[in-house]
C-alpha cells in the first residue's frame, strides 16, 4: 500500500480544519454560503436597508475588505414603509435588477414570495440554526407556503407603556388583563386627561392594534396556513367590543384614537396626558429624552390580555431578502450572511437605534446591562409576538377592516355584524 507523506497529512489536516471553521461560522447565522458555484463572491451589488446609513456603510467597508473584488452600493431608503413598498412593487413588476439586497417589511414578505419576486433562501439556510437563534414570529413572517424567503434582521413589537409614578402614588399595580386596565383608568380619571392613547388610524396600524386585542383573547383572522378565515369568532367579537367600549362605555380612550398616527399618540403620552399607551419600540427613547415630561416615570409591564389567556404582542420588524432578478446572487447571499453574523449584529446594536431579531444576542449582558427595563421588555415581548395575517392579500384584508371593522369602534354597527361582514369580504379575497 502506498503511504501518504507526513507533509500530505499535515496539508490535509489544515484544509479540514479550515473547512470545519467555515462550516461553524456559517451555522452560527444559519446561512451556509454560496450554494451554486462554491466560489468566493465577487462583483458589485446594490442594497437598500434603512436610514442607519453610517453604520451600514462601515459594515460594507468590512465586507469588501473580507471579500476583495466585491463592492456594495448603499441606496437611501424611502421615508416611509408605504413609499418603500411602492418602490419595491414597481421595481419587481418591471423585473428591475437595480436592488440586489433589500429589507422587506414583515407584512410584505408573503406577497413578494408568492409572486416569486424574492429568492427562496431554503437552499442556503440551515433552518435548525435559524430557529435556535431567531424569534419564532420573525421566522414565520419570512416563510410562505413552507419555504423561507426573508432572513430576520431588525425587530419591533407593540408594548404597553404606563405612568409608573402615577400608579405607584395610587398604590396600584400595573394591569395584568384588559379588564384591570379599564378599572385602573376609570379609577384614576381626572389625574391626566386620558386613560389609554393608541393609534387606531385606518390601515396597518388599526390592523396591528386589533390583532393585539384579538390574539390576546385567543382569536385570529386567518388560520396559520392562511387558507381559512377565522375572523367572526366569539373571541374576536369580544375583542372588538372592548375597543369600542373603551371609548363609548368607559370613557377611558379618546375617539381621536381612530385618527391619531402612531407618533401623534406617542406625543400625547410624551406630554404627560395619558396613563397608558400601546406603541412600538421607538417610543421608549422619546419618553426618556431630556425634554420629556415623563422622563424616568414610565414602565413597560407585560401586555394585558383577556382573563386567563396567554400573553401576546404583535410583530413588527424587517428581514433581509434577495431580488430574484439579481444578476449577482452569490455576492448578495454572502452579504446577507455577513450582515447576519453575530459580530455584525453586535456592531449594529452598539451603533444604531434599532433592535434585532437574533434573540441570543439581544439577551447578552453586554446589551441588557445598560438599560434593563427596556431591554428586558423587548426580550419578553419579542418572544410572544404573533404576526399579522401571513398572506399575499394582506393589503386587501386591511382595506376590508377599514370598511367593515372600524365602524364598530365608532359605535355605528355591532361588533358581531362588523366582523361577519369583514369575514365574508376576506373569504372572497383569499378565494380569488
């Protein structure tokens, strides 16, 4: 038998060691690398991420240093999610290749995936590793018909903010369920002008807030596979009736909730005019600002639910996707891999105002120690988020909510009749 020289053995061991290191690195983020050619990425790509341009520009420098021969053009993102979605839809409809890597809103992924506008990541992702590292709802929102299309990146959720100082003065603990919140707000009427301010304005904000109440009562809009309408259930009727009663029966929420934008509602609370506010992550930073009337007076307890129900929150956030018309998918995959690497997520946490979907990194002491109230609330609420309906027809369902469901909160129609009409419309939408 021919013997292998010690030099050959050493070389073989060196190659094996490098290969194992690369596999471990890829498994850390769940992306396995270039699945098509097995070659180093090269060439130019463009990316549209978010308004944290300076931080991403620094990461692009690191990426191109790691992969000589690559370049990444970072495009400024539109000011709003609505304008961004319109930009994407126009681009995809024209089979435009001008953006290779894009951040997609969690509510848009199913639409883009069903139209085959974004690349399936299943052949370059180890889903076991993804599930070990990312919040479940972020993964669900990036999945369509059992296939994975969007790598979780930034995270967001609805939270309950409350005037800790005022409840403490009254000897009252924060509410565990919505009935307790109502009782507290009624008891403390007159201490501040409003009990609860939230954005129930038409469109996705109303949808998000309604899902919060419905899911907190065990209700839903669609089945998990998106094929069955579950909207007109008794649990959903009770949830919608509570939203109406907060305004018209108990008088703890202003009618203006139905027209306030998210930031309008935030400003009311920021000025010290409300006991409770349901809003997204960003509100905390505003409440702790130097010129805030509620600085150091705000708490973030668990979100109330209906009595005896499991706690929930509602998912926000964005994922990394790849344009299916991209002419440089290898480099696009490598860039998504790079941005999902733990070291890059830690860098982004330190240099941006965003939160991220990697639950392990979000729970690291280096991040949580500086602001335990806020970071603890994020970790708690992210872990129990539910998605708005995962369907490519979500925009039409949102329109149905505006037409049929919101009138019940105005007290113009019963909650039962409103949801029955909305359910019939939703059935016709998803059956087309």
